[in-house]
């Protein structure tokens, strides 16, 4: 028998129930928690969410005869013993149990109907989904129910996911937990599979998975877990580690010209004269060599010669001053990115063969942008890598589709605001990656590409990209982000929206297409199988060593 937590009062409707809580309900229930209403004396079961809880005490009412006594710091005699005390709750009715899951309620509960906690296995019956149903994973624990997760429909991950929360809210831990779920997706007949994934890891939050795999521990059904670091990284020789190298031939002459010019200026605005000049030079050389990578790794002198030729003499199509600025920009691009960081290669490590490998033998690839994985690499270079990756994925998955091959991959991007910035609110330097991520957001679903965007400031992310996100996992947010998120996610109940600024660490609102409940739910992130050590600090332990605390009489005073 499940715990009785209240009774329905008069004035309830098919949308909202008014409830008086029992003593057990006063102790157990929290706002946002799910309950069952045994409607019409138990002939129907309604699923409801507690929206508001209001304690009442007749000796503590605004303007009552005891107001002056309280003003003087006095309490009414026997206030706790004789006063009428009770607790009211308002609950949103989410649906009624039907043969094929939840249905729209067509009549209100009656006064006196019992309100109770969910029973074991009851949510599965209400939703019409089995615990090991193919393509269903159970995310964390619903608020107030130990061991009862929220069912997520993996098929709908193709409509993209957003995970948002302030620093310290638990979002990166939650993304890691989701990766673990994606590594073990029920396929039926007792078998499991993994969704291939590439993670753009801004701070090394997911390197625990690579470290565990390299030490001999499996991560679900992933065939391998790779770490990709830049060529100057000290970690490049570790097991299952590859270097990040790309080629330039996925880009157009215009795109390369824009990147090179803005990389030199470091600004948001693009100098159109310089871009047009460099674009013309690249087009002419490209017709001859058919490879921009070839031009920037072996033919830069010929680029300079053509630039000089086009800017010399009366009536030259390129002004000499513009030519000098373009040459300076190319010098910096070649010196930094081609020669200094060693990122450009005619045989790139991230290519079609690598994507084929990840998807044919489902694996996890972590592109490490942390200080160790990308030492000294500035944001524009990381933007170039993400733009290349997004463009490559779109091209390869389009080819899969044309050939009739159905493959899928999740692209997880931490600090998404750096790669798909909202130009109105987050004026970082111009980002080549934004256009390609918008392309995946709007078209990628058709080809099997799934975006998982992660950010502490969703208002800083491009609204076109975010408008395509159909599943939202929202941890504690800054107050400025709440209207933005609420609008783009399709609206949140006021009871949940007003809590977003004060959600405890690890608690999130989950809403959208993957949520099989069909309504926003408060969920506690589940425990990861691979411990999250990368972001852990030991400040006090370090200070104890410095000051000799615990070393006995021989310690420092």
C-alpha cells in the first residue's frame, strides 16, 4: 500500500486539484513532486504535480486579534496545542491513466478523493512503457522517489538537446551521466548498444571516461574511447590518444578569407575589402592547385606573388594598402596555425575515415580543449576546429544518406556560446562554426546528426540554433537567462520556473520531446558509474599539508 498524503477538497477542476495534506504528506511532499489522485473514489487514476504548498495556522493570520501580541514578541497561549493547523496544496493534473498511456482528463476529481505517492512500477504502467523497452533510458530519479527515473525516448535525441546551468549547478556531471546512458541503450532481447558521440570538452570534464577506458574499464557498449589533443600537448603519447589535425578543403574561399582576416584583427566586424581581396587570390590559386591545404602548407610564396601582382600598377584590382593588410593576416595565420600550432595537415586525423570508424564500431571521441590538451590554443583556433568538425560531419552524413546508409552520431559541445554565439548578447570574435552548427541544427536530423549543446549562459547562444532544440535539461540558472529559456523551451509551469534560480546542485527540470512523461519534471541526476574526478578540488587537504595539520607534535605551529 502506497503512502496516503492527502485528500481532494472542493473547488477542484480537471486542470487543477486543491488538496489538504495528511501529516505524512506534510512531511514528505515537496513542490514539483508527482502524486496519484484516486479520482471518483478510485475508478480513475490521475497523475498530478504539486505546484504550491501553503501551511495554515488560525493563530497566525494577517490582521487577526493576536497581531499586537506578536508585535510585542509574545505568542498566543497554547497556540501550537489548540490552534487549527493544516497544510493545503495545489496540484496540476497532468493526465489520467488510459490503455495506451496518459490521456486528457475529462472530469475533475471529487472532494474526498485520496491522494497518494506513486507505487512501485506504477509510472511505467501509467505511461505504457516497460522498464527495459527498446530505445528507452531512465534518467536519474524523479523528485521524492528513490530509484524511480524519468523515461527518455532515445529516438527523439535527433531533435537535439540543450543542457544548461550555472557553474556549480551539476550540468557537466549530468552530461557525463547522459553519456553513460547513451553508452547502454536497450535494444531488446536483453541486448544493449551505444550511440556514437563526439564531445567538444572545454575543460577536461569528460577525460575520466578516457582514463577509465585506457585503464581497462569498459564504458557501456562503446568499442573505444578516444582522446584528441593538439600536436603540442604533452598527453599526445598516451594510449587511445590522437592529435587534432584538420585540412582546409572543406571550407570555401570566402570562409577561409573571412577567418584569416578576422583572426588577425581579433574583432567582431569583418573588413570586407580585405576579405574580398584574399577570396579572389584563393579562388585563382584554388583553380590551379585544387587544395587550400596545399596552398597554405607548401605554396604560400605563390599566394604572396599573386597578391603582389594583383595590387601593382595603375588600375590594379586590389589596393596596395589592402594587399599589405592581407599579407599581414596570412603571415599570422601561417605562423600561428599552420606552423606554430601544427593544426593543418594534408593527412588530417579528423577525416571521413575517422567518422566511419566511430559510427561503424560505435565509439566515443573526446576533443580535449583543456589546458593540457590544447596548451596555448586561443579561442579562434578552437572555433576553426569545431567549424571543420561540424562541416565534415554534415558532409559525411549527407553522403551516408545518399548511399542509403543509416548512421547516427551525437555531437556534444561544452561552452556552446563560444561556437554558436548570440551576436546580440555575446560579442565574441566572429565564429565560423556558428553557421555550420545552425546547419546541423536545422537539417542534421534528416541525416542522423544530433546536437547536445551545453552552456552556463543559454542567452549567449545563437537563438536560431537554440530554436531547434527540442529537449531541455535545465539546472540552476542566472535570473537573466530564465525568460530566454522559458520562451524557447515552449514555456514552463510557474511553480518550476520560479525555482530555477535556487535549484540545488544536481537537480534539473527536464522537458521536451525525449521526456516520455509529456510534462516538465524535476529530476535528480543519477550517480555516474565512472567517478567525476577531473573537476574535484582538494583545497583544504592541501592547506592541511602546508600547515602540518594532523602531523602530531612535530607539525608546524
